[in-house]
C-alpha cells in the first residue's frame, strides 16, 4: 500500500497511534502534517520523519479550537500544496477505571461538567472542526480519505463507566456515516477505526494488575500496539480501500466478539 504524492494531516500525532501513523504514512510516500497540542512532541515526530528521509511539518493544534484547526489545514496546504488524507486521531480520556473521584470521567451523577465539556470538545467537536476546514481543501484536491477514531467504549461497557468518553466516541461513529454519505459525490471517503485496548499515552500509567486484567479480556491475549492501528489507517488512506466508505473497523483483538 503506497501513498506516493499524497498529503496527510494527522491530529494527535505527537505520540501513540498518531505518531505511528505519521511515520508509516511518510515511509509509504506521503507528506505529513503533524497536528499536535504538545508542540515539543509534535516537532519530535516531524523530526523523526524527516531524519528517516520523509517530508513532515509540525503545527501546534488544539483540535477543540476552530482557529487552530483552520491554521493547521492552511499550513498543510501552504507547505505541500493540497490535502488528501485527514486522520482525526486526537483524543483524550480522563480515565478513572472504576475509582470515581473528582477530575475524572464517571457515571453522569458523579461527572463534573468541565470534564464532560472538554471530553466532548476534543473527541467529537475536534472531528467536526477537522472536517469543517479539511473537507474544502480535499474537494479542491479532487477527493481523498477521512479517517476518524472512535473506541470500543462506544460498543461495549468495559471496566467502569466513562459517560463523557463513551458519548463522544459514540458520536464519532454516527458522524462518520453522515460524512461518508454527504461527501461521496466529491470523491471523499470517510471511515471509522474503533480500537480496543491499545498501549498508548492515552491510557496513562497502569499498574501491572490493571494491565494483566485488561489483557485477560482480549481473546488474542495481548494489548494492541500503535503500529497495529497505523497499518489499518494506511489501508483506509490508500487506493486499496477505494470502494470503502462509511465503514466501521473494529480492531480490538476480539474483545467485542466475546
């Protein structure tokens, strides 16, 4: 699967799944904009891509800010001439893991409003803003691929209720369908990746007991790695998926099949 001549903007590409995708996309021929809220991490990813012979820029971007998302799209087009792939990967989770306390996601009666607002703003509004400013650029390029990131939390209740995160990720699945139908006439495809337990900074610090407990819920017997997700994203970004849109791609080691 090749991305020769393609230009991709990947949000949250300073670490985890986004970083793995940025490196793989560049390895397969794409120019990459690393759109990342942490400027140091974003530039580190872009530098790794360039040191490996690829093309990349880093743009500081909070995906909940319309101004910053627009600036990231504009910078991508200014640097590379167009936008072909928009990977809405950035996300956050105030993980309580069942030990509900202030400052973390929780069942609604215990959930603080500011946690709800920020979780929805990043995980769901961020996708809306990426599409609001990215789709016009993709139309000018003659089409392209949008890849959104949801979570198995939208499909199955796991180890503790996280109402804000679950609501946001369920919304990602819903908006993917409307985006796919509405923009197919422009040659723009839109698909959704639905990851299970992936070993990324989003999960935060884990005790050995928690890591093992989660592993035991996965039929394939291991946590996912960022590279597992990057390879699926590569397929959705490439011409190999040219007749694939509105799709929901669960990648969880069999967790939701149980």
